């Protein structure tokens, strides 16, 4: 669970027009005390009006205002009672505008006490009243608070929509005194949703802008600091996290807001535990947070405090205490309708059951947690599913581990069930994009469907958890599941291998041997000529072809034994990209972009200066080699003709091969991922991001991304569409050739010449890639893994061109074939900010 503060809107103080002189004087006094911040005195003054022989209107006003005051203090139980009394009187009095305000106030405190269904009904009724009365401020408040409530329910997409509606009302009335505070509140709450969806940098950028706003009220500034602290902690910056918590605490202490102070204590405890590894201090902070949440009646905060305390106790081995606390958490979460609280508590209780040796109960709880996560995910728009899902793999990983234990104990179905769980955890946004219309989003294939799609091929799939590595080998003979310990050591070895190869140096022999023994153990007798490998997390950085097969009679590398193609998830074996139409051209090339003209050209030139992007003269030579080797007509665009607009204008399936030789950039502060830099022009800035590639539907059979690290981003396994390879697969390509690190110009030219030669002869992309690698290995000049193993194939099936075709012959399709896009991103110069 992530702990952030949302803000309410429209905690209104109401005033009566026709009061008796005594009542008017008492209410005026209470109002003055309230505005001066003398809250306890104001509360007592309101209570005197309520308890005196006052009119119904006087009592309703005093009760409403006292409810607002208590809500601000975080004393929600008292606040609910007073709001209910005010609401009953307002219904009898028939003042629609004031009724709407009191309904809004009641909804606020009901939400905090966990009565979210009743709170939602109150907000909806208030919204209907305010719409009928054309009360813009009232509508903005109701929409803001409904947006806050849907966050608690896990309906994040709906929350963003409601907040956008409230922002629009405020933006339409910039002169109104209420508009700017509502705008700030909605931006803060938008940041909460972005953080929960895993878009940390986007949320942090939003908060940084608000932090600099000198006009921001103290309560909103405190909320900004509290939420920034949560993000800094998640990003591994505890110093800034504690700094923002301290700043917020000063403001909340001045306000006397107990619920907000509980939230700060919770986040302080998380920082002390997770960042500073001080569980004793963290437990003390959690217990103080829980005490304050209970005093205030804030059930939402109490759920979060209980989960954090229960998880800490669980990891400390205090299982009985942990079970009691987590059971309380689940009970409260179910009563309050908190989706996040439910899946978090269920995952914790599943871990407890596993520690007690009850695998059946553990699986039941993990599956229940997954079901809650899936229900929330279904409500999200496609653009948000990846970031939301990537950070919520814990119950999936735990369920797969338990099923692996069941498989080891002799269960005949557990290995297949575990693989289905792994497929539910990996590259779901890509599966959504490729799945057939009307099918369950991201539904994994059955064992029978997977084996049928594999045919004679073999799938080797990995799932990396906190405690072990799971490996499935699926093929004609069934599915076998193995587990390996020490994933941290494996990750460290992969990192060392990748760093050395990226630096143009030989990989450490000890690490390569250890990775071979661990990851390919028991596969020496495999007879499949084509291997599909679906890595996970850091394993995406490893070229498996450089590994050897332990126990092989004749020692050699995997590249000597088989063709290798990679997949974000093995589920893709069963899917096919849509066939648009028979390509009109064999090759379309865009190379060495130089600019576009006018203001658009200035954009490209500014990028070139900022990132020191040089010209790519060798790209023309490579395109000439491709045109000579590939059948069919070619169309090549160089320099200022190689524009983003030209790429976008290509009809789906226009060419079998689309070859783009351009720089790639990665702005690490952006959630948009890497960008291909083409020439600007025709209103385009020249930057093509993964989301744009995925939507482009350029169509094709193969995508070759030969730029710097174009194959990476794989550790974001829930966000395949944020990578260039995943985006092109979603956009219609069935295969993508990409690079794990930068290869120099001459080696790239030599490699591409060989690759296109074999591809043009009718070989499949995997076979052509393997033959190109073997040719380089046979050369004294290029026989270095840091040169030939940089290129990897994602996906890809069957030959692109008909065997025996020549450049003079117009090529034809082979059967249904695969759609092909070849996108070559050639990076020539490495520089700061350039990828």
C-alpha cells in the first residue's frame, strides 16, 4: 500500500439570514473564533447555540459548522453526529443550496469513518442539487470529493475524470475566490492517483510546481509535502522524504489535525523501516500513527496503519501478533470498500498461511488478492494499466512460488497453473493491445493452447521473485518447472556481464559460467532447433546466446545449438498481429535525419546541440545494402526527408521492411519512455515515443532496433508498451531486432549486411540473425561476444520473403505469414542524455 494524503473540498460554514439577535450574536462569536483559529473555543460556542432554545435554522447552521470544524481536526466520529443532525434539519427547512452544502460535509466525514457507500450517495445527491441550482462552486466541491472517494475504491480512471471536470469548472471562473483553491486541491489529488499508478516522476513534477506556489494555503502545502515524502521514499531518497515530513508536521501540529499527523507518522515509520532498516523505531511510529487514527476516527488511515504494522510484525517473525493485526486490517478494508486495503491485507495473510505450512490457504488468499487487483485494473484506461500493475506483482509472485512447491511435491497440474500465474504478471499491457476483441484482457493461454502454438519449438520462461527464480521449460513433452535460489546473486552477475560487454570488453568468465550453470541447467539434451526465451526483470539484460549448456557432450555456446528469440511473456506465442494487407513495397527506409525547416527545424537542431547528436553517414550505406538484398521495390528517405510526418503517413502494411536509422533519446525524468529522433516538420517535433509507435499500426513482420540499448527497459515488466520493442509489437510487428548495448558503426554495417543477406534469401528473422552472428564469430576481426551478441530478436515467426527471391523479382507472401516492420535505430555517438 502507498500512503498519500488526498484533500477534500468544500467543508462549508453556513450562516443563517433571519436569526434572533441572541442567536445571531452567538453564531457571529463562534464564527469569529473559528476564523481566528481558536477552534476549541469556537466548538464550544457552536455547541452552546445547539443546546440553547434556538430555532431549527440556528441549530442546523451551528451543527453544520461544528461538523466542518471537527472534520478539520480529524475528529470524525463527533463530526458525523453533528452533520447528521444538521442534515435532518436542512431537509425539513427545504433550503436546497444549504442542503447540498451539508450533504457534501457529511460525505467528507463518512468517507473518513469508512462508510464510503453512504458517502458516495451523499456526494451524488449534493451534486444533483448543485447542478440544478447552477452552483459551480458546489459542483466543483462535489466532483473533487467524489474523485477522492473513488481513489479509496481503487477506481483510479474515474477519479482522474472527476478531477478533470472539477478543474474545468475552476478554470472557467478564474476570478472567483474559490476557483484557485479548488484547482490546487484537484492537482494534489491528481498527484495521489498518479503515485498510486506508479507514475512517480509525473506526480513529483506536479507537486514541485505546487510547492513553489507562494499563494498555496497551509493545509494544501502540508499535503503537498506529505505526498512528496511518500514519492521520495519510494524513489529511494529517505533524506528528502524525512525533510518533507518534518515540514508538513509543523503545519499539521499548528492545525491540530490528528488524522494528518497519523499519516505523517506512518510515512516516517515506513522510511525508518524500509530505507534506514530500523524496525524498532518504525514499529513505535506505526503504533503512534494507529493510536492517532483511532482517536480521530479515520478508518482509511487506520487501515493503512494496520497493514504496515502487521507486515512489520510478520517479517519480524511475530506471527500471532501479525495475524491479529492483518485480520483487523482486512475486516476494516472490506467494511470501507478499500480495494488497496483488501489486496494488501490478503497478500499479508497469504504469507502468514504459507509460513504456517498451509499452502492451500495461502493460495486462496493470494488468488483473492489477485482478483481484487484485476478488478481495479479492468477499470483503468490502457495508458495507466502498465504503471499500476508493475508495482503490484507481490501476490502473483508468491502464488507462483507456492505452486512451484506443489509441483515439487508431485502435483501434476501445479507447473501449468504456476505458469499461468506468471503470464498474468508479465507484459499485461502488451497482451491487452494484441488480444482479440471481447476476450478477457490479458487472459493467459491454457497449457494445451501453449503447447499447440509452440509445435516443435521450446519455450524457456522465467519469473524472478524476491526469494528465487522460477524457470519453466515448455514443449512437445509437456511443462517442467524448476526453481533456483539467490536471485540477487544472479542479478548482480547479469549486471556485471552486461556492463563489461557494453564497455566493449569480454564478459567475466566466472559470471558467464555461473549463469550458464544456473539458468540453463538440465537443458543440454533439448532437441528443439528454435528456442523462445521469456526473461524477467534483470534477465532482460543478458544475451543468453553467450551461455553454454551444462553437461553438453561437445562444449559450445547456445548460439551453436539453436535459433533464439525472446519474448516479454510466453503468452505471445499464441497471439498473432493483425494482417493489414499485402505490402506494396519491400523496403521503406528513413535515415540520417537532419531537420525539417522553419520553427520545426529549430526543434531538431536544439536537440542535436543539447545531446550532441551527430550525423549518421553510415546509415546510407546500410540502407543501400538492405535494398540490394531484399526483394521488392524500395523507397528511401534521407536527411530532412526522414521526418516524423513521413513515418506517420505510412499506411499499415505499406512495406515489408521499414528501416529507420536514427538516434534514440531517453529522458529519465519522463514517464513517456525512449524516443526516436527523426527530422521535425509538418507540425511534428520529430520525437516518436513508444505510445505513438504502438498506436501507429505501421504493420510489418520484423522490427530491428539497432540503436543504443533499444532492447532494454525490460525490468518494467508490467510496462511493455513503454519500451520501443513492446510498442512496435503492439503496433503490428511480429518481430523486433534490437540491441542490448551500442555497437560501433563498422561492426553494425557488417552485421546488417549479413543479416539482410540471409533475410532476403527467405530465412526467418531468427535464422537470419543466428547466421549473421555465426558469420561474425567466424571472422577473426569480429569474433568477440561484445560485438555479435548485442543484437537480440523479440518475437518473430516464419520467413519474411519467399525462398529463392531476388531483388529483381517481386516478392510474394508465404501463406498467411507475419506482418513486418523493420525499424533500425542506429546510434552513432554516445553522449550525455543520449541513449
